[in-house]
């Protein structure tokens, strides 16, 4: 049967060879990214190992004295690790709640026509080069934070805490009045609302007053970079988690509504848990974006190799791993192969190891949540 | 087995493609001059290049500003014809160059004073070199200690990668450790930007980068300007170099370009950018 379709043995062999070649080409294209990764890993390890052989581990991870250009040089990178961690933490605080809520809003709350407009606009943030963000942070945001740092923080506190406070007051008032006898419930609810709202507003006023008095000596600090990094990570988080929320599907939502759940219940108890792994992936991608960003932090973080005191003081300048690699590359002569050159690769290796761990964790969490759902 | 074979074929193919794509780069053509190095000397080289190319159409001069260290590296690797440097070459750089068959020759094209700058609103007019060292090593942290208002000093420094930093370290810091509070920025322009927008800041830039938006301080009672810098009375001054591989062949394009600084037009250019020429016409 098959033989009838084949003209000759030669043609068959030719066709098989063609298929093999095509197959090889596709495998080559698919494996190119893996090959590139292996190459990068190999070269970074090759140039990082001499540093640890020359200087050992203790100073690099435990000391905060970063004087690579002095004689003798000191390579204590602890403050730089802390700087990277601090900036990443700050960016996550800015980007994760905002990004996930924006995704929820896009996928389930905004009308379809508006979503078609808003999503591309958010994604456009990703198209802006990081040097432009850096310029903005240096020229616009830094003087603003310097001159009105306290007021900016106070305004930010109002923006974040006022809605949260409002929700808390409403829920708290309901919870408090639920214990009362039925006929007193309505008035009890109003009274407890007023009391709680008064307490919340008072606390907010005291807090913002304290923030307002704050003096910010330098505008190129961890706060500045955290805000702008958060904005840079937003499009990743929004668009990946929006995709995850969308892929949950109509059936689950409609099933939930059919059982009598409200929209809030559907969102919080059905849609978000179902999309959890996707949202987590979005968050990790966003965090990786913040860790790896270089130009912005080099321009706007101040680059002081010093652990802020106290450590969570976002108003002090910090130095990050990526900025150090970028900034010190020029003088670190590979010709002579000095420790000053290899230390940058040791930092690159740490960044790579961090990215690897993050990926493994996200993979693990996703797999587990998939298993839990059955 | 079959799959393994095709994977292997794929990897071989990849390698071939990579090899084929490796660019073949050639440097040093007669009508092309590549200049790389210090961001301080860069503006001189750029202005020279603009003038030279307008006089000699057909000559292509590219000027990059990647820092003195990178300039030296490029010269050693043979990827540039002139390395702009705001410091002299280090021993190791010389050694690496000679080992590669490159013989760096220095030409001093101009002199630069490093001006210590503050915000125009700062009441302080004069500091000694010792004061500046104490500020940058962290012994003095408040303007009050220097007779100013009670505000913490914001230290702005060039990155340790720059020639300006190294000159400052040698001329002012006297090999002491710079304070870990110092903020580092990547260029002279960025220092000026930070100082003009920060009332409590102190920074240092090449004299050519001082403008009306910032205030240059007197050092040891001497105002940084052309005459105090060339006479050597201003304490924080340094020569600016252009390094070539050997001295260029007389009459060659490289030779005439390099020696522009000796011409009246060259002097005019250097003065216009704000550096101090070595010639007096």
C-alpha cells in the first residue's frame, strides 16, 4: 500500500534525509537558548572562581568595606547585597499589590471596551528604555523627594492607607455591631463606624504629620529607586497575572455566581485561588525584573556602599550588585586579571544563583498548587 | 539514538553559525581615527574632531567617552588610536601595553583644575584642602562644622572608575579612605545636576563643567580659574593626556589631529570648553 506512494527508493531516502535535516534545524533553534545559558554560566563561573581563590569567602559576604580601588583593596560586599535586597523589597511593595489589583480590575471589573484601551497603555510602560526611567528618577523625582520628601510620603500614605482604612472601618463596624441585639443593630453599626473612622482618621493625621516633618537630605535614595523600579515591574506583573486570571475561564465564574456568590466572593474565593500559580509566576517575574535592573539604579540609587541605619531606612542611598558591576567594569582590567575584575563576576554569579533559586521555587510552588487542585 | 544524533547535528550547526557571525573588525585605517577614554578629556576630543572633520572632509573621527581606565584598555587592546586620559597610565597598564607590543606615548593637551562645587545658596566661600579631605573622609558630616547651616552634608563623588575620582583621590584624599556615605555618579554632568538640585550637597568637577547653576569654592583661598590653574597656585589641578601607540608619524592624519592643541584654533577650542590651554597665543 505504502510502496505505491513512493516513486523510487532514492526519492524516499532523500525525503528522509530532508526530514532529518529539518528536525535537526528545529532542535538547534530550540536548544540555542539552552546553549547560550550554558555558555554564560560557564564563563561567569570561570571568571568568578579566581576571586574566591584570591580573597576567600569571608570578607566578600561578611564585611561592609567596599574599597576596590585602594591599595590594599577591600572587597566587602555585604552592604551591596543588602542594598540589592532593600531595593527589591521596596519595588515589590510598590509593584505587587498595585499590579495584582490592577490585573484583577482589568480582568473582572472594567468593562471590555475600556480594558482594550487600558491594557496596552500599561504594557507601554515596558517599552520605555530604562535609561529614560533613570533620567526621570534623577532629574524629576530626586529633587522632588529632596524638597518635599515628607509631603510626598504623606500623600502616598493617604493614597494607600485611606482606602484600606475605609474598608477596615466598614468591616470592623459590621463585625462589632453583629453582636448587638437586632433592634439596636443599625444604630450600633453607625455609632461604631463613626468611632472607628474617627480613630483611623486621627491615626492617619498623626502619621502624616510625622511624615511631613521628615527631612530628606538626598533624593537619590532607596525610596526613589523603589518607586521607579516598581513602576518598571508593573507591566510584567499586570499582564502576566491578567493572563492567568483570564485563563480561569467563564465556567468557574458562572458556577460561582450560580451558587449565589457575590462578585467579591467570586473574585476572592474562586478566581484568585484558581489563578494563584499564574499570579505567583507574575510576581516572581516582576521581582526578577527589579533585581536585574541596572541603568536606573546606577543613575538614581546614590551608590553608597553602606547599610542604611536602621536597615529599613529607605531615605538613605544604597548600592546594588548590578550597579556595582556596571560602574566598576571600566577600571577592572581584565588584562591583568586582578581581583577587582573577578569580584564583579563573583557578584554576577550571586545574581545568577539568586535567579536560579527563584525559578526553582516558582516551579515548585506552581507544581504543588497544580497537584492540590488535582 | 536517532534523537541524540540530531541533537548533536544541531549543536554542530549552532557552533558553525556562531563562528560565521563573529565579526571581523579592523582598526586604524588611514582615514579613520578612533578616540576613546576619559569623560573629562572627551569634550576636547569631540570639539577637535568636529573642527578637524570640517577642515578635512573624508576623514572619520569617532570619539567615545567611557572613562580613563576604559581608554587605556582600548589602547592596550588596539581598539582605539588615541586614549583620552585624565590621569597618567598606571604601572600595570603600561606593563600590559608593552607586553602586547603597544608603546603608550603621552601628550599633555590641556590642564584641568578640579573645582569643588556647592549649591549657590551655600554661604561658604572658602575651604582648605584639609577641610575638603575631612568632609570626604567623613570626619566632618555637618555644614555647621564648617561655619554653615545645621544640615548634614551630602557627599557626591565620581565613580571609582573615573579619572576624575582618581585625581581627586591623589590630590585631595591623600590616600585616605573616602567615607561610605559618599554617593557615586557616572559623569561630571551628573555631579553638577545633583549639586544644583541639592542644597546640602558638595561635589567636584572639572573646571570646564562649572557654570552659573553651581558655586565653585575657593581652595586654600585661591579661586579656580585659568591663571591660577596654569600657574600651579590652585592646589587641585592636573594635566590632561592623550595617549597614542608610539608617537604618530609626522604629517599623518593622527599627527595633525593630535597636535591641534598647539594651534591658535586649538587653544580657542580648549578655552571655549572651559579647560586651560598649555599654549598662550
